């Protein structure tokens, strides 16, 4: 009986490797376009996510989360992002990265959307007319009401509503940031991806079949709230 078992094991390993090598690795994963519109009462973003490589069946759609968190909590969040015990699909699926961040009130989900693969190249330079090549792009747009944004961010564990900048213009000391989270399409966080697509294997950067994260990085902005003014408006300062 030993020979059939060995043969079966070899065949299984061969099939697994063959499946893994069928597709190119994910060699690109970045944001070629970030556009912010800072109005008096709203904070609007348009973001393009680009992925190069990976399973072709998983290119049809991609899901994006916008997370809000405090700047002072960023080291802890990035530490968790590097912790394989909360980022691998084979671990306890009920206590993966996003669950830990939300349960511990280190971050909050502000919005999540799904986007189809862009039909046209994303023009990133009006001067040279250069456009993104070598992958697939997904366009997202998000809109946040400043007052509702404050109500959400101020509930984070370490937000201090009694601490203000010592200035003639009163605003809170605690700064907050926005994190982009794009999950791989075969993990539990790809909730808006069609079931047929979720059931096809997907992987992260350079053939990482276990990682739930396709992209997890902060946007290059930092914000502070100014309390309600006489018109009931919450203002944002950004840098």
C-alpha cells in the first residue's frame, strides 16, 4: 500500500504546483491616481487601484475598503498588518485583521465598494498624456460628510475629545488618517465580489496564496477636526 500512497501524494503535489504556476505573480499593486476634493462640509476622494498579474479570472472586479484611524495608532495597525496570525486565510477566520482592528476600536470601516475593471487606460498626466500600462485598473469614488465622519472617528478608542490645540482657532489635537484596504478576492472580506469569482483561487503579491491582503496602505494625508461652528458644520484641516 505504500507505493500507491506515494504515487498519489506526488500527483497531488504536482497538480498543486501546476495550479500555482498557471498564472503570473502579482508584480504590481499601487494607486496610480489619488484625487481629493476638500469642500466645506464634505471630503470626497477618487482613487484608482492597479494590479499587475495574478489569476485572470480574478481581474473582473476588485473590492476596496476605506478605513479611518488615528495617526498615533498607525504603528500598532502596521504591526498587526505584519502579523501572519491575523492575515492568513487558514487562521481563525473570525479574528482576522479587519475584525481585530474594529473590535479593538483601532480603526473603523468608513465605506466599502466594488469596481469593475476599467475599460480605458487611466490618464495620469494631462501634460504628457501618459497612461498606466501593464495591468488592470479599478476606479473608486468615496464621499464623506464631515459631521458624520467626526461622529465615527471620535468613537475610536484613543480619540481624546478633551484635548485641543493651543491656538486661537480651536481644533482637536488628535489627527486621523485614511487607510486603503483591498482584500484578495477569495478571502472572507471580499463581500461584494460575485460568488463565482470568490470561489476561484486568488493570491497576493508574488504568489502569496495565504495572505488576505492585496493592498493595505495609508493615503498620504492627515486630518484634524474643528468642532461644530455656529452653523453646525464640522471643518477639516488636512496636510
